[in-house]
C-alpha cells in the first residue's frame, strides 16, 4: 500500500498534492473564510457605488441589475456564515475534548444548502417580480396615463367654470347699464337680475358691494340665502380681479360660482353660480391628490426598491442563520449520547466496569440501540425492553351500551359482516375461543375459528360445533341470527355439561355393574381354589392343564374384583377431609412409588425440597398425582414399544408453584403424547389401552374438582404431554377441618389402573 501511495505521489500533479494536503490540514477552510469575507466586502463596496451612481429622483435599477447585486451579495454572505459556523462548531467540540466536529460541520453544510438554495431562488424571483411591478407602475406610460386622466378631469371642470364666466360677463354688462338708470333698491332691478339669471341657465345670482374695509353687502339676489357666499373666498376672487382677469372663481360647495365686476369704482360686483354634483369636485380633488402622491412615490421609488431588496437579503440570511442554528442544536443532541459512550469507554479502560450509558431517546433509535449494545457488552446494565400497547378506544354511547350488555352475558357473541369479518365481539367470546390476550375484532372469522367459519357457510340456524384449541377439543352450542349485512353468532361451551351428563350416566352404570358382578365373584374364586386344593393331586391325566386353568380362573376373578372396586370407587367417591398438608411430601411420595419400579426413567421434582402448604385431602390428592405419574410412565413405555425416540430421553418432571392465590401442579413427560380426542380423556370408560378401564382420569378430574381446581391436558414442546392442575389455595384454606387424621389403610398406595393420555 505504501508503494501505491508513493506511486500516486509521483504521478499526481504538484497542485493536486498541495490541495489534498491543505484540505487534510483544514487550512483550505481558513483560506475560504478569508476569501468569502473579502468577496463580500468587495461586493458591498461595488453595490454602494452602483446605487449612488445615477441616483436621480425617480430613477430605478433594472431587474437584471438588482438580481445580480442580490446574488453577488447573498452567495458570499451565506458562504461566510457557513464557514464561520463551521469554525464555531469545531471550537465547541474541541472545548469538550471529543471528536473532530465532523458531524457538526456536515449537518451545518447540509442544512445550509437545503435552506439556502430555495431561499436564494425565492429571493431572486421576489425581487424580479417587484422590479417588474415597479417598472410597470412607475413607467412613463403609467405616469402619462395618470397625468392625462387628472388633466382631463381638471379641463372638464375649467370648461364648466369658463361657461359660467361666459354667462356672467354679458350679464354684468347689462346690469351695469341698468343700474345707471335704476336705483339700487328698485324692484325692476331685481326683476332684471332674475330674468337674466333664468335666461342664462344659472341657479343663483347676487349683486354685492364691497366696502373699503372689505365688508361685503348683498344689494339684490336671486335664490340667494345667507351664508351662500364665503367672504374669504370673495376676497380671494377680488385679488384676482385686480389683475387682468375679467372674472374670478369663487369656491362654493356644490356650485361653480364666478365673481365679475359691474362697477369697480363703486365696489359693485356680480356673483353668479350654477349647481353641480358635490362628487364631481371631490373626484377632481382626489385625482389631484393621487397624482401628488404618485409623484412623491416616484421620487422615492429608488429608495423603496433598495429597501425591499435589502429586506429580501436580510430575510434570506436570517433563514440560513436559523438553519445553521438548528443544525448545531441537532448535532449537539446527536453528539451527547456519543460523548456518554466515549466517557464510559474511558472509565472501562481504566478498570471501572460499573460504567453505564444512560438511555436517551426512543428505544428504536440507532444511538439508543448502540448504547444498549454497549451496556450488554460490558454486562453491567440489564437490557430494558418495553412493549407499548396501543389501544384505539372507540367510545360512543351506542357502542358503550352494547359492550356493557355483551360483557354481562356469559355466552359468546360475535357479529360478522357479509364477508366473514368480525365486527363486534364480547369478552366471553374471546375467552371461549382462547383469544383473551388479543382482540379479534377486524379479523376474518376463519382466522379466529375455522369451525365457526364452516358453520357460518352452511344454512343451519343452530348446531353443536367441535372446536380445536391448544387445550383440546371443546363442544360449543352455536346459534345464528341473520341480519341485512351479516350474521350474529351466539355460542356457549357445553363440553363440561356433556361430560357431566355422560359421567352421571356412567356412574349409574358403574353402580349397577358393581352390584351385579361383585356378589358371584367370591363363590367363583372359592370354588376354583377348592378344586385346586382337593383335586389337584387326584388329577393324573393332565395335572398341569388342570392347575393352569384353575389359576386362570382365580386370576381373572381377581381382575374382575379389582375392576368392580374401581367401579365402586368411581360411583361412590368418599367425601374429602380437608387439612393443611405439605404438598411437596405428597408429590415426592407419588414419584417415589414409580421411581423405584422404573429406574430407566429420569424422575425429577421441582423444587427438589421445600415446605409448600395447602389445605387438601391428602389421600385423594395423592391418588390423583399417583395416577397421572403412572399414566406418564405408561406413555413413555408405549413410545418405547413403538421404537420412537425423544431428544430429551425418558423423562418425567413434576413441578410445584405456589403464588398468593393458586397452587399450580404441572407434570411433563416425553411419552407418545395426547390422542386426537383429548377432550374426552376425563370421561368415564374412555381409554386407549386394551386392558384399561377408563376410570382413572375420570376419578382424577373428580378429585381436582372437589378441590376447587381445574385440570388441563396440553402438548409438551418437543413431544410428550403436559398435565396442568390449578388449585384455588385461598378458597381451600377456608375449608380446613379439625377432624383427626384417619389411620393409614392397607392398599392406600393411590394407584389405579388407567389409560395413558395419548
């Protein structure tokens, strides 16, 4: 590799090698910072020079000039900000003595580019858009249109004033001739003025005199009222008449009024007026005001242009600055866990293996996962995992009412749509279908229970459906009610009910069998034994066959007697006597009986020693445990006879677990496993063995039920059977009795001839 580097050094141009060295050392960024500052200063000076040159009032820069100046100042300013922020980031990282600040610089560069590119583009387009608008509104064409409009309105008004003046001048001349012949208070003079007023389409007229002190007096008037003439406006008009003007306008609201001399030497003047719309004069005034404002804006257009572009420049730089600030804060947040890792690694390097990294952020965050892996590697922090269960609560009045009703019934209720999707269910349905830990709403009915889905496809309204589960096969009484968009299924578990019915029937049969068979057994046995004793020596033709036949009779009678005893025990179980016992001793005794007889099987009790107290009937519970242990032994022997092997070998394990409320007894074996009809294992006379009576597990279940418990037959992972007995310890404690313990009787070995559960 060194040879390759040497070869590359020889072949690379000197400038490239110098640039690579500068980049590696970081000096290139220093040069770039200086260059950006110099370029920015130069562009600012150039921009000021261009802006001050030809800065005549109303003159504006062209859009290309503004865009170029904006770009020329914005790009070096952004570059300078990015480079300075890079130096700040590296200085902050160096102050904390970790890393080189690469994460900060990369985030600053990334955020700056993401913020700067659209900001520059938007600023340029906004500037161009503004310049286009300013050029349009402050162009000579727009200015000429506005001035022509105002001039047109003013010309119209002046024309109306001229028309009134044209009527006022001859009228003043006529009145001047009449006033020489008529006295000023003559009615004929007033009639003459009125006649001329109407003749010339005027609305008001008045003959006034103005004294040396400027006091105005009305001599005669037509449609004149006090306050019509403003003395100040008359004084202004008189000032115009002293010049070369023959008539002067008198500003009067709602009228175009003119004052013209009749006999200036005597101070006599004629005031005439024609009514006009008030809005006409207001519009002319507004137009003149608009023109004045427009000219003021035109003079400030260059300044406004510069202010707007300066605001765009400042806004763009502010956005980039915010992006840089966000990048620095984000980098700090990302770097903080890395700092903790570096510090913890340093402590571990120094021998402190209690160092831990605090979990920061979500558990699925990459840095948090790195911290978790680090803690697992050191072995000093247990991995904490949490599962967040999100439940979407859909609570409205109708649904709450339905759920309240459904939750109060013990039968399962499921509503499905036409496609077989579960819309609504209650807790009992989830329990009966063994979905108590997970909701079934929204799932397909076939995924929840294929048996119910098959029933739904048919046309029957009710049926008994066999449902398979991990706990065995159960019988559900199902009814269906159709509605417009689907069906409602109601069902209940009648497995125990059917089992109780069969058990009651078999109990009666067992009682009858025991009664009918037990009586003749003793005479038969005694007769066979007497034949063997008396005639055993007298038979000479075939004594061996005679002895074998009598032995067979005696043995078969014993088997029948044992079967009858089991029938009697099943039909009439003794009432249990509950006392506080050490369940560990009972379990140990049940295992010991078979551990001695079957040394090839590995028996184990968990825990191996202990004092676990339970209120129970010692004899009956011992019978139950002995029975299930015997079944486990026979299941292992059946597997051996089939030539099958189990990876765990021949093993039987009995586990006792006591909590505050329950005592759980679990027995696992590596036998042949459970049969297909596992739900019928506890029914009377249900057996899979040739010589089995089918009463052992029925008696076990009866004992468990009298101890307020439940028994379940499950599959063992890896092959075999798992029998689980759960007893309600709290309720049993309340049933304790003070009766003395009965003496042990011969035959209390708790054994029953029973089928294997598989």
